[in-house]
C-alpha cells in the first residue's frame, strides 16, 4: 500500500475514521495511493500545519508568542474591561494580543484570526480609547508587536487553555495564569520613588531595582491586595508605570527590570511633590478608601528641598516612608541643605516612617521588616482623612408629623451626605436609625461596606409614623450602633434630623453621647424647638445646630454638615 499524502491527513476539525481512510477508491482500485517520498510528505505536512492559526486565550500576551510572525486565533466573548493593552498600533509585548487586535479594529469581540508581528522595544507607548478598550501608557518596554487581519484556518479557539497545531514535541504549552487576588491583609496603593540621579550611579541603581523587586514580590500584589507603581527621581521626575498598569507580581518585576537609568541631580523633593499630586488619581488606578503610600529611596541626600514636598504629600493624604541608604559622612554634611530632611519629609516623625540601610549590598534581610511596615494599616496616620476615617450614624425622625413625602426628602438629605465619603471595609462607615416612640436600626456600621449598597438601602427605608422620643433614640443609638464600634480607629459622628419637639428629655442622653466621644450635629425642620437642637448639638453650638422651616431647605445644609465633619476631624488629629 502506498504512503498517504499530507494533503489527505486529518487536521483539527476534520476528523476521519480509519474506515474512511481505507475505503476510498480510485481508478487504480481500492486503497490505492501512489507512493510519495517520505521527505516530501514531511514537507507537505509541515506546510499544512504552518497555515493553521494557533488558538490562544483572551489574555495571551505578545511575549508569549516567540516568533517573528505568527497566525493566531482569538476566541469570542472576551471581557473588554479586563484586557491589559499598552500603546496604539504598536503595542508593548506585555499587552494582550486579542485585546490589541480588538483595539486596532482587526477583529471584533466575536474573535477571529490575527497575524502578529514581533517588533523591537521602544519608549512612550501611547494611551488611546478605541473599540471599547482604553489602552494604557507605558514609558518603556523591551519588545513590541503589531497586529493585522490573519488568514482563516480550521483551528477552533476557546477562551480556556491555549493549544497549538504544532507537531508534538513532548512539551506542554504554558497556560496563561489567572489574575491573583493577592494579599487581602495588605491593601495599599504604593508608589516606589527610586533614586535615578548621578549620585547613585548605574551600578547601585540596578541594586536598588533588585531590592524594590524583592519588596514588591513579598507584598503579595494582586487585584484585591496591594497595587504598586514606580516613579524615578532625577533632574525631572518620571512616572515609569502607574498603579493600574500591573496587578501581578510577575508583570511588576518585568516592568521594574525594564526601567532605565536617567541620571541628573537627585531632586527628590520635586519628585515627591509630583508623585503626591499626579500619581494617585482614580483614572490611574488609585482606589478609594485604600491607604496611599510613597516609599522614597534616597542614596546619600536630596539636592533640593524635601520639607515642602512632605507637607504637600500630607495634605493629599499620602503616607511618606523614607528609605535612606549610605547617610552623608561628616565631611559631606556641608553639601546637605537640611540634615534633618528625613524627619521633615515623612508622614510622622515617630520612627515608624523612616528606614535605614547602610548600603545596597546584602539587602535581603531588610525586605521583610519594610514590607511589615507597609502592611500595617493602623499606623498609616496620613491616610486618615475626614472622608475615609469617620463613622457617621443618622438618627432619622419617622414621626407622623413628618409625612411620607417629607420623609423621602429627609432620606435624600442623608444620601447626599453619605455619598461624599469614601465608604469601604477599611474606610468610612455609615449607619442609620429611624425613631418614633420606638427605634429601628435600619442598618449598622458593619452591614454594608460599599457606597452603592449604602445608598440603595437608604432609598428603601420604610416610613414608620408615630410619636417623637428623641432622647430614647439617642441612648439607643449610642448603645446599639456606636457601642460595638468602641475599638474603631474612626472618629464618631451622629447627625440627628427631626421636625418637632421630643416627648422626653434630650439633654441627658446627648451629654452621655458627648462623653462617649460622639460629635453630634442636630438638624431641625418646621416645629423643632431651637433649644432642643442646641441641647443635643456638640460645642460650639452655632456650628453644630441647624434649622430650616421647610423640608426643601435641607439641601443647602448638606455642605455645612460635610464641612463641619471635616473641620472636627482635623481638629481631633492635632
């Protein structure tokens, strides 16, 4: 029997049984095939396989394809919001191939064949929004690729494991790793501000990058853990990559490795100020309610003023850590603008935010202690702003004199205050109690940890109707709502909204609340007696008691309450 030619060999999607192969007739008779030389058969077989695109996953990256030119097949239904794409037309090799193809318009989200061309690395990958994908900027990467429309093949793509049509080699193709959640006990947004000046030099610069990489690895980077970015301080600061660019330790290590030495003066103060003002933006990946941290590496001393930058960072709620290496020797002190630069730049001059290493050699032993500091959230004093470090309970009058339509206006007032704050499991917390003669906890501080859930629950609060016993309601709230939060690091506030006179005493319960460290704002509407409002309010009374004749007048008071909470919070931090 002759050898079966390559053109009739089955390929994926064209399965043939042994019976089918042995029952085809020609003029020469059943099963007859002219003999084909073995070398020719192998060449034809390879040629067929070369034309079959490689099935890849949604998240296969350019760097996973190690060929100058390759035809791949993207699956359909990839989640557009999860693509990591860097650049436009020319993409960094860390980008998703399918994401780049959709971004460029080569394919739709239904998938399809794509041809990938490998290109050299470059600088300044641009950010462009196209076809439902927002690509990201990247300052530099070692390899690139571009994509064009590929040729159709018989390979079937899936969104799962990548497979190839290559002849078996005995090696498994690596699967694209799933995104890891990371260390949930170390939620922080961290900028590493590295020294890229002539003061550190190329060799120590590389040792510094190695140390930063070890710290990043031990942090446990992940989608629900710490996120990191990197800024280089030199003559002019440069953000090398943002918090949103990478959410896996492996990609962060790649990115750190790619950072090039810039040189120039060590303008650390200029770089710190730039980082505090520009780095922690929501569109760059900064998360609400998560501590903002800058770890500043200084080899020797800064060549500019760092104290002002420290002040700016504190104003922006950023925790500044200084890692100093090779402190100036006595003969060098004359060149240092301020010998106490570390104490003046850190978040708090209490020893926690400063860290010293004698040199860049043998630094592995310093990694774990620094990581432990960065993951100690309760010590992040500068992250504690009035928007993310308060517990606010609303005590809402549900008596029959209010009426259902006015009760809705009260709930709108509560919502407009609540939505201003950064609500999260480690941020601001909101609770609500409705009262008549009785009290009903609508939700406590620990019931919901997202702003969306809080606002939805507020909208659905049912109007009780009944009498007015404000004093009992204050005591109930202090005992049952604030009581379980006695160990909370957040400052406690109670906002009381009522439209009439209480049938019981309010002065005693309010005084007990003040003694428990709860700041009270009282808001009266219509028939609420001014004396009662002042008796309940914290001091100074004129800035904590408010009155409006109409329920529609509640809206202008929203900003007064928010400003008052922030003012009291800042005063408590002095």
